[in-house]
């Protein structure tokens, strides 16, 4: 339990560094640019790669910073390019995803199985269950009506997102980032 709590306290201490704030700003810029190129299929399915910087920030800086970064970035992306209505529970789900990435990646060796498990957990809990529930409430659609398409989309994107994240992370490790 102490190790688990230390992940959050060590991550919180990262916020005192100018390097951390600079790194967060650079990854936010990358995420915003990647977010501009997402593919939207209908009102409920969006395929994009702007979550990669969230995972990288959580990997490098931990669950506390990962959650703060994810939540702040979610609001910032909405201000820059609003899509749909702003709904605070969706931002809270994004914060949870940042925290989960941080818990699973921070101060740990990144392996493909770890990335696959982490992406599966985040996609199942945050994307498939909680985001679908939020969209159901927000748009008045039935949860079970939205679920199959969102589950299928996430199932398809799971190995793709995992391999992209793993490859980028390993490339960054090789160059000493």
C-alpha cells in the first residue's frame, strides 16, 4: 500500500519542477494537434490519437500529474475545438484514465504486455463503460444502443493504440528522453 501511495506523492512532487511544466506544455501542444486530425463516425464514435501524449505524461510523471494533465487538456481541447456539449463527467472520466495510466506505467518497465493490459483496462472502464454511460445521459440515448458500436471501436483500436504507444515509448527510451 505504501508503494501505491508513493506513486501519487512522488508524482505530485514532479509538479514542482519547471522541466515538468515545460514537458506538459509540449505534450499538450502535440495532443491538441493530434486532436485536430481525429476521425468522427457519427455523434458517438471518434477515432483519434491524442490520448498518446496523455499516456506518455502519465508514464514519465505519474498518476497525479497524469490526471491533472488529462483533465486540463480535456477542457483546453474543448475550448479550442468544441465538439458536442461540455459535460463534466466526461472530463472526470478523462482524469481517471490519466490516473490509471500513471498507476500502471510510472516508474515501471514498459513492456508490450503491460501496455496491452493497461490499454484494455482504460478502454474497458473509461471508454466503453463510463464514457458510454455519460453519452447515454448527455444525449438521451439508450446505454445498450450505444454500447455495441463503442465496444467494437475500442476493441479494434486496442491493439493499434497499444502498439503505437509501445513503439513511441521505446523510441523515446532509446534516445534518452
